[in-house]
């Protein structure tokens, strides 16, 4: 199941060039996966109650272009 959300690049997520930083990209993906698990009912509360955790096995990130501050973006992940 794919999951995505729309957002806007914040000033605090940009580097000196006014573009989203690589750590900012990673934070968006982390947020997207967290939102996905919460919406499916297997988020933080569920994991704590069942003594479970999510483990990220790998990332595959290809950056064609870093978006500028204020730019609208769509973030998506899939298992």
C-alpha cells in the first residue's frame, strides 16, 4: 500500500542556498512512514502496547532536484 502527503518546504529545513537539505528530505520520509503507520492503526501507541517496533531496513533515495523554501511538495513511501 502506497502512502503520501502534501507539504511545503519550511525555511528551517533549508540550507544556505535556500533549498531543502538532505537531512530535511530524510525527515520528510520519516514523517511519511510515521503518518502511514498511525493511519493504519499500528503507530507508536500500538507498538508500545504490544512491545513492538518498526525497523527500517534500507533507504533508496534519488534526488533529481532539491526544492526551494516555500515550494509545494508531495512526499510518498511504499513498503
